[in-house]
């Protein structure tokens, strides 16, 4: 029975992808474009060498963002504030990291610690408000996103802006060479990996750590049992208020890593055009991957593939917004399908329990 449920759950993303392609094809036909040629162009462009490297680089922050969201999801918390948390962490880490220079491993480690600490503290505010004031985390994290955006804009233009700079847009000082993470081809001397971000190694370690934390530790068990049955968890001795704060701090800690790939590997400073939207995109990846590290990795690669392959569409007189529509279709169908599966499983469990009672 369990195996059948798992197979049905695993089929949800495949079904969602198929239906989304069908709906996108219908829209392309309506606007007078050939769906087959469109998807063929996207696929051929997406599997080029440089495109593959770009897809992996794009998937790294998406994957870490999904993990940050998934920690909350496992406990039934909706951390919508990953966006503000990673931007705050990236700004503070970029500013402090540019103030000194030490050997590269220690410098990068220090920048990571600063980003994780900053994001954790920012996320802890939402945990405190939920526990002490009863404010739902969706409301508090959304508001903290707006507050964080305002603080970042103010700080970047008045406090952290690079002094004596002729650059028009506000930005922090550039990280010294010791604070820059080299691409993987430099680390391993592999020419084919040119421009592949070295933060990929960190992302893999984060995925392994997330799996160990959620499925192999007491804290992870408490998170999962509270998320699946809060009443039973409370009667088993779990302190829900304490767990809420811990879960938000942990989720915020993961969020602090989201912007470090672009910061350490490409931008080397925080600027007004630093990548945004990764926190919200992570919600979709987490939903698509069912909060599982492998599933979220596949979801991140899929979204990154769609983003990269859509860049060729404008040159072929096809609106690249079709990629955003495909992502929306996939998420909508997956969420609906998962809810149908959940209700089916609950009904089946009730039916099985009734049979055992009658016997």
C-alpha cells in the first residue's frame, strides 16, 4: 500500500510537467506559434555546453532557497521571508567581508558565518512574534521582507556605499581576493568546468546536512512529527513554542547561504542589482520537490533549465514569458495533485482503521 502511494506521489511532477507542456502548447497555438519548434529550440539551446554550466549555476541558489523553505514546511511553518533573510545576510556579509583580508578558506568561512548568523537572527524575529504575540508567520515574514528591503536600500545608499566611488549605483566595497570563491575549473583544473561556481560544493554539502538534520536527528523527528500531527507531538512532550523558534532560526540559517553563490563567485560585492526573487522561487522548488533533498535538486534544475532555455525565444520571435507560464502551470497542477493524493491517503487510512475495528 505504501509503495503504491509513493509511486502515485512520484508521478505527480511528471503529470504536472506533461499537462503544463500541453497548456503552454495551446497558448502558443493561440498566438500563432508552433509549439514543437518552440520547445525544440528551447531544448537545443538548453543542452549546449555553456547553457549546462549556466543551468547548474542558476540552480544552486534555487536549491538552497528551497531547503530553507522546506525546513519550515516540515513543521507546518510557512517561511515566506527567505527573500528578505538572504538579502540581509548577503548585504552584511559583503560589507564586513570587504573590511579585511586573511587566507582564503578562513575568509570565505567567516563570510558564510556572518551571512548565516544575520539571516538566522532576522528569521528569529518571526519566530518570536509567533510564539509571544501569536502573529502568524506568513504575515510577519512578508512584513519583514518589506522592512528588510527598506533597510537594505537605506543602508546601501547611506552607510555601506563604497566611499570615493565614481560608480553611479550604490554598492559595497569589492571583496578582496581572499574572499572570492574560484570556479570549479580553478579548484580542480578541469577546463570543461569553466565558470561553474565553486559554491556548488557547498550546495551539495547543504543538501546532505539537510537530509541528516531532518531524517537522522531528534530535532528533525520533532519537526516532522509536529508538522504531521501537532496534537500528538504536544502530548509526547515536545515544546511547540521552542520548536517554532528553532525551526525559524534554522530556516533562516539556510536562507543566509542563498545569496553567497552569486556574492562569492560572481558579484564579489553587494550592489543595487544583486539577484532578487530567489526566496520566492525557492517556495515553488520546495513544493515541486516535496521537501526532499533529491526532489528539490531536480526541481531546481528544471526551473533553471526553463529560465536559461527561454533566453533564446526572443531571438525567434516567441515571447519568453511562456517560461514563466510553464512554471506557474507546473506548480499549480502539482499543488492540486498533491492535495488530491493527501485526501485519498487520509480516506484510505480511515477505511483501513474502520476495517480493523470491525474485525
